[in-house]
C-alpha cells in the first residue's frame, strides 16, 4: 500500500470514478492516508459520491505525476466502521472539523479498496504492479 500512498501524495490531487446508474461520475479528491496497513480515503455522508459508493462500490482512482507516470487503482470500496479512522482523517486535515461535526450532523465516511489492482503506467511502455 505504501507505493500507492506515496504516488497519491506526490500527485496531491487524484480522481475518483464512480457510477450513478449508467452514468460514470468523476471528481477530484485529495484525502488519503495509511493506517493499520490500509490505504484509506474519506468522503462526506451527505454527498452524492457516498451514495454512489454504497449503491455500486466498484471504483477507479487515477492520478498523474509530474514525470507523466499515471496510476490506475481499481477495486471495490469497503467502508470502515471504526470511528478511529474518521478521527484520523479529521486530525490530518483539521479544517474539515468545521464541516464534519455534531452541529452539522455530517459524518466523514472512510473507505478502502478491496480486491484491488494498482498499476504505475509510464507515458510509453508497460506498467508496474504497485501491489506485488
């Protein structure tokens, strides 16, 4: 997981693709972190992306580094129920506490990818499996 996490850290922003019925949806994200040997991501429970992940957990993440290598990280989103993961995400980006708190009622939902593949692909040539 560290190779994928490092790749995403270098890119800063990455794109998460979900499905809304038969329509693909793509959006930029930045929140990711490693904890307990898992690469974790966070989305708000009030957002369409969360509803899409619940309805159809198959996702793909794409990211591009300055050296033109790009990442394709594909799998099934599985939500973590232990609140320690949401707390860790909020500790990572404290300003998110203004959104996710008891007053707003919004919750940070943390997920990881299961049955995943991750490939670092140069602009030309074969890719490298980052999970091997």
